[in-house]
C-alpha cells in the first residue's frame, strides 16, 4: 500500500509531456506492486480472521475489511473511467507542453485517489489503535 500514497506526487512533478508520459509509466509499474501488496494484505487479514474467529466480532476488524473492500471497488468503479481519458490523451497528444485538458482530467482523478488514500489511512489507524 505504501507506494500508492506517492502515485499522485510522481505525476504532479512533470513539467512537459515527455516527463508526464514517463511519470505515468512509473506510476503504472508502482500500481502493480500496490495491487500485489493489497491482495496479500487482504488474504493475510482474512487468514488471521480464520485463525482467530473472534476478530469477526471486533468492530475495528470488520470496519477495516469493509473499508478495504470499498477502496478496492474504487478502481473499477471510480478510477478506471477517469484514468482512461488521461491515457488516451497521453497516447495521442503530439505537443511537448502539457495541455490544460490534462489538468482538468487529472483533478477529477486525483480527487478520488486522495479519497481512497484517506480510506487506507483510516484502515491503518483502525489496525493500529483497535478502538473497539
């Protein structure tokens, strides 16, 4: 999950289209690590729940699982439809200056990515503090 927190930062530092395309290439490679790590976290969390079944009665554990599933749903439901136009723009745009259209599209995408990051932070807090 850690690399997921810097994915926005990587692309916001680009100053031209060449850098932006490269930043998105790096971002896509990092996304693979995030997906594998997230899957392992979910599987290990469910495995821990299978070993210690009382966890399924713990508020923090159930809330964390629900939030994790909500965050996973962000990908296909909210993020993919907003990232496809950006990918098309990166693929088809010929100039070296980043077009204003990109900033409009990126702003919409990054809003939901930041929201997803807040969900992951809430999960981390729940896992550490175990409030209930």
